[in-house]
């Protein structure tokens, strides 16, 4: 006799076990054919039929949306059929009556048998009927998807039942070698139209945390962290979306020179885990495409040290709160290519426009103003709290500003660069601008103040270091300037007032209200007119 416990184990495994385990279970055959034998064979054929259905679904020329919509529903119907078959099998073992099928008269059965035999072989008729039924269901599902206008991955609800949330597995199609054994082929060519690693997308809401979202989808916060690239500094922002993977894993963007082997080693995985995951569509031998994304299933590393240091512990990372977007406070706000007026203006922003903050550098905020498009705005022009600003990551690797200059003041150019004879013959190492006392003076370029106050020869003055050996000098100011050594100034920032002060002890003099402006490169004075616009 067959061990009933073993058969019950097979029944449970046929519903829940991975294919590798399931297909290795062999049920021994009794020496004498009985009803148990028939039930047993029907159960095996049912399991094989389930895999055939998935093979047909993958091979049919339907869109990914249609397959995604149909997949859980077909599994649900198959599950119901399995449960009924299992209940009938258990009823036989326990000596209970099995629900009989609808009775037909002997004459009716004979008449139907003659009609079928006359037209087509019964076994072939069964295959044709099954095929027609499956195709009809698929076409009906495709019609529903087209009519409903489902977007990719949007047809699933977080409140769906467990049956609707069932997903197809990436497993090869088992082949029936006999009536009592199922085997898995050694090599199987990946089928087209494989399901992507992400089937659900969660729009981050106010007060969401990484942990609450993970709990909503019944997964570890660490899985969400790596699957969405949060280790790369991506901001956890209200209104953006998180990808919900259908299994644990890491999403990796291919860099120049990487191989399948190097990527697998990086995540302590194996090359087969990457190549056999059909949605990646890569092989060991092919050249990888830079910036393409691959998914490494079941590779979930520990949190990076920088993340642990920021949040204190792994539990602290789960408490990562969603960041609110920021609003533009003034119409036609300048958007620049870097943190300062020394950078080119790349556009303007409208009043009330909402932006995603990425990071900060000083008082400037880096923003995403369009998908994939980044720019910088002065923080005082954005509606954001001090706490929000402090919560943004600091950005230190900003590019050096382009070599652009602006006029340091307004007025009349009264003396040029070079040798001059008025008021006496001497070399003039800058240019002079004349205007009324109190006219504003501005930084001609982005830089850091290295001297501000009373200067030898110049009187009240400001000296700015622009990097790479370039400096500028602003002399003969009206009074003590408002900037101090160490202050960072942007191009166009106010730094003083025009006057006529000078230090006679240092060899300086002034014949009237004016600004003396000098540019030095490598310690040597150069003609400012070659730099000013």
C-alpha cells in the first residue's frame, strides 16, 4: 500500500514547494492498479499541466501587462482545482464518499461515445478543448487590460488577496518521463517576455518611513533599501516612488569594465544567479551595456557603514523618514549649473513650483527640477525649514566654477592698465572706475576673501582668492568693508562702497572718489579688461 502521509506531503509540496524539490519527489507505484493509483497519476499530471500553462503563457505574443494581469488569476483557478483533487484523494483514503458526477443514462453515454469516436480521437479532442479554453481566457484578459488602460505594474492593489498576489516563478518546464516521475531538464533556454523583478510601485506618502512601507508589503526594510538604490544617496522623498521587488535582491547599474563575474563577486553571489534570472537577459559571454540595470536575486548585503553611522543602527535605518518637496518662493528664480552666481544660469523657475531637494553646499540647494535634470538654487529662495536643510546630505565634490567675471561696479573708466604719465609717469597695475561716493562695489567672481579691512597702499580694501592662483583686489573703499577673511562670496555679491581712502605709509594715494580694481594671475598683475565681459 502507498504511505498516505507521503502522498499528503506530495500534495502540500505540489502547491508550495519550489520546482527543484517538487519534481524530485517520486511516488512508488502499487503492484496492483487501484483507484489510489489513478488519483496519484492524475495529481502528477495536474502538476505537469500547471507548468505547461506557464510555458504557453510565456510563449504567447501578449504584452507584459496582459501576462502580469492574467498570471495570478490563472494560478488561483489552478489552486482551486488542486484543492478539490486533494480533498477527493483524502476522502478515498479516509473511507468517505466522493461527490459523484452527474449521472447519465447508458444510452446517452454510448451515443456520445459513438459520436466522438466517429469524429476525432478522444485524447486529441481533450487537448484541443484545453487549448481553446486557455486561448479564450488569455484573449479575454488582454481585452480587459486594453479597456482598463492599466499601466505597467499599476493593476495590483496593496489590499489584494493572497491568491491575487501569487506570482509566477522563474523555473524551467518539467518534462514527464514516465507516469511516476517528473524530471527537470539540465539545460533550458530562457523564454522571452520574462516578468521584471519589480511588479509593484509604492508612491511615498507624508510620514512614511522605510520600515512602515516594508511592513505594508511584508518584507525586510533592507530589501527595499538595496532594491531602490538608497545606498547611492538617492533621497527618500514624498511623492516619489519605491519599487517593490517580487523577491529579495539588489538592483545594480553596470559600470565601465564590469563583468558578470565581478558583479557577482561584489554582492557575494554567483554568475549563474544573474544569468539565469531571465529578466536580466544577459549571458556570461556577452559584453555588458554600461548604465544598464541588472537584478541580483537574493543578494541583500548589510547596510553601508555611512548609513549605519547616520542612523545609528539597522533599526534606525528602518526609521528613515520621507522628505517633503520644496516650493519656489519667487517667480523667475534663477536656476544655475552650480552652487553660486559664478555658474551659468540654466533656466528659471516659476512661483510655487515644487522641486525635489538632492543635497546642499553652503547656502545653495541642489534640486531635481525635472526627471533626471539637476540644478542649484539659493536656499533663501525656497520654502523649506531649517530642519529639512540640515537633513539633506552635504555635497563637497562640486565642479570649480567657470572662469567668468562681472563688472565690479558702475561708473566711468578713468584710467587703464599699464604705464601712464598722469599724474606722473608710473606703472598702473589695474583699472580705475570713478563715480559718486557710496556707489556699490561687488565681487567680480566667485571666491574666498583672504584680506578685508585696512590694506597697505589701498586704504580700505578687499582681496579675494578665486583659486588656481587667480586673485582680485578692490581698493580705496569709503569705509571698512562688510566682509572678513574666510568669507565665501559669489559673483555679484556686495563687498563695499566706493570712496577715496588710501594708505600713504604704504605708498598709496588717491586723487578722488574711485575704485581701483586689480586682477593677479600667479602673483602677477594682468589687464582686467581681458577678463571682464
